[in-house]
C-alpha cells in the first residue's frame, strides 16, 4: 500500500497543475454550501439577537415588519407615526419603561435617531470620545458613522432635507457632534443619536428665530395685536443651535401630540410584559404592540425558505460536478491506458493498478478535505465579523 | 547459469489476436542458456508477439512454453506475472518509462508494483551501480521527458537488468537510436548479459548488428515450419 501511495503521490506531483485544479474544484464544491450555511446561520443569529434583546415595541397600527425594521435596524422605511402620548400611556401603566424613538430623518445617508437617555442605558451604549447629549442640537455618533464621515467631537453634522424639491420644507439643522459611542457591532454603530426634541426641531416642530418683538425691520411684521405679532416668511430662522440662540428655540403646543415612530417598552418583569400586551388587545386602539423577536423570526422563516431552493441548486451543481469529475477521471483512465499497459507489462496485477489509482483519488480527496476544513475554519472564525459588516455595513 | 542447457523451449505454439486475421504458428523453438539470439523478419510477422508469449504477457492458444525449468504456459496469470518479474528482463522498443517517475524510480519500478520483488537498500545500490555503468547516473533524479532517446533506452535496460534475470528479451531495443547510440547501447547490453550470464533474445531490423549475435533467426522462414 505504501508503494501504491508513493507512486500515486509521484503522479500527482508530476501533474501538479491538473491536481491543483481538481483539488480546488472539489474544495469549492464542498466549501460553498458549507460556508453559505454558516453565514446564513450566523446572520439569523445576529438578526434575532437584536430582536430578542428588544422585549416589546409599541407603534402605530400598520406594518409590524416596518415598525420592527425601523426601530431595530433603523431601516429607512418609516412606519406609521404615532404621538408621544403613546409613550406617556406606557409610563402611566407603571408596567414598563417607555423609550420613545423617532427614526425618520437622515444625515449624509445615515439615520438620525431621536430618543432619550434611556435608550443608551437599554442598549448598553457607552461614550468612547467626548460626552453625552446635553443641549438641544447636540448629537452623538455611532462608532462606524464617525469613522466613515471622519467626524470627531467638536465638529458638526447637517441633517439632510427629506425632500429636495419641497421649498416650504424644513431647513437642514446643523448639529454639534459632542460624542462618539464605543463600537457595539450593531445598527447603533451607523446612527447619529439626538435628543427627541432635536429630532422635532429637524422636523420644524420646534424652532428658533429672531425675536419679532425686538426687530426693527418693519418689512418682517405682518400684524401686531396686543402682545401677539405675526411675521412673514422673511423672518430669519436659525439653522444652528448655539449658546446665543438656544433660548429662542421653542415648541408650539403640547409635546404629547408630537410624533414618534415607536416606543420600546421594557417591562419590569414577565408578568408586566404580559399585562402590557393585554392593554393593546382592543381593536379600536390606534397603536399595536409587537414582540420584535416574533416578527423578525417570521421574516427569517420567509427569507430562509430561499435557503431550501439554494440548497437544492447547490446539490444539483454538486452532483453535476461529481458526475463531471467521474467523466474526467474515466477519460483520464483512457488517456492513461498506455501507462497502465506499461505497468501491467512490467508485471503489475490489475488489483495493484486499481490500488494505485484509488490511492490517487484518496490523496486528492484528502487534500480537498484538508483545504475545505481550513477554509471552513476561516469562514467560521470570521463569520460573526463578516455577517456583522454585511448587516451593519 | 549453466551454459549449454536449454533456456527456452516451445512446442506447437499457436496464437491469434481476437478480431484479427493474424495468427502465429511455431512448431518448435529453442534457445540455449547464455546464448545471444537475434530474431529478424518483416514487420507484422509476429516477432513481438513471440517475445510477449515467452514473457507470459500473452497466453498461447495451444502448445507449450518452457523457460528454464518452468512451464510458463501452464501457469495462471498471477504465476506468469511473478515468474516474469523475477526471471525475465524485458527491454521494450518504446522504452515504456513512466513520465511522472524519476529515472531512478523508473528503474526501481518493478520492485514497487509487485510483492514478488523486495525493494531493499542493496537493490537501490545496485540500481545506482547499473546506472553508473550505463552512463546515466547523473540523470537519476530527472524525468524521462528531460532525457534523450539513448538515455531513455539505457534507463529501460537498467530496469530490465536490475533483478539479474536469467532471460533478457529485447524488442527493437536500438530501433529508435542513432548509429552511435545504437552501438553503445548494444555494447552495454552485451556486457551486462555477459556479466550476469543471461540469455538474450533480441528482435532487430538492423542487419549490421547481426554478426555480434551467436545465432540469427529469420522469422519469416521460421514461422513457415522451420525450427531453430
């Protein structure tokens, strides 16, 4: 057997290019589906992990998927809006901690997440550079967005207009970058966080402008009635909140009717969670409560149905490759007839010739298995990071 | 080897290739031990077939073949292979070297492909010694594709001589060589045969070489009923 292996090895060494092609083909056929399986499993795990860490989500009735995707991964598909009253309603139940989210606006292609301090505690986000949000107009950047945009605390970032062609739309707000978060390897790394009120300022619900009671420019004033002054569009609106104009920023009306996209509800315990869910069973309610894990799991079930098709395609391709290899091997046996005849003439038994050819196959399969194991090891080792970069960006 | 004893003896030998009109019929053929016999004759007359029958590569349809004390025609396939590998050195016209093996591995190949021969350090030393005698010691690590025709044939002769066979069958051993190499290879073959006391049966087309053999058989006459 050792001599058969030796001769097989010599053949393989001599025909190294052919062998490398064969080994690579076999390795790829094995590695591709296995790697895909690893990456899909890892992406399933990571997607579910974020969802499972978010116990309950309250949003306006509509697509539960849009609500979950927008609130968990800051997807740019904005769900139906609801008011801050929804958060107050949860607060009043004393069953859960409400964390409002307003994920509607963007800055240079990245989401602006309007929220409260509780969100940072809830997600375990810590400040790596600079400080947390303190004033209206402050923003804290996720680790990756800071790197991508090349921003440090002390610099500024401008919100993107929702619609370039809406002349009556809100002005972009120049926000101060006051801090950068430590990497969390989640969607938070690619978001710009602002206080909920700053998000409302971006929308134009809160604003600051020159004091109309003190202005000497008569062309700005439309009408004066007692203490009320009506001004026209010429009135200068501030597009940046700074120490000098901070006091001029104000919100008209009751903030409880101001919009949010969702409220994360963190129940105090399982029972509280169940009770809270019960509060939203009324079909006349304008809000819905969802368990993100269920929604994402449902989504994954649908997505991963494709996996079955993919597996079938890979199996067919694999089978075709194996058949091709058998054909190649059979043809190579024909090409090697003379060599086989020579060995036979020298006195070799047919069984020994078969053993030599088998040894070649064994060596090729062993080399492919080894390469495959190494490749799978590498994919497995980097799967978490790879999937994270694909999901988070 | 005892000179004068019969090394090869065949009686009423018949052979046909399937699906072919060729048939070989030899009434009687004998070669004495230590004899150097040349077999000449036109192409297709069956010279190579005779060598293959003597070596046990082909099986006769009728008749007997005796090589030394062994009735080769009575042996089964495995027995004929073992007998061939131990007792017969075959020098093929086209060298029959394996491209993927080094020259040394080609010389030692008979020892690797069968259990009938045991590859030892002594055998390796003998292979190196033989290659030295044949003038190819510097090429032992090279592959056949890197060697000239003459060098390849010398390697093939080394392989045939390595087990010290009693009988050497050479099929057009010098057919592919230029005149200089032809003489040199034949000198080496004769020297080796003499040194080991082997019997040599060589098929050749080259009439200039015939005077160097003890006996010449014209295969055309021989097949039509002649005997040696």
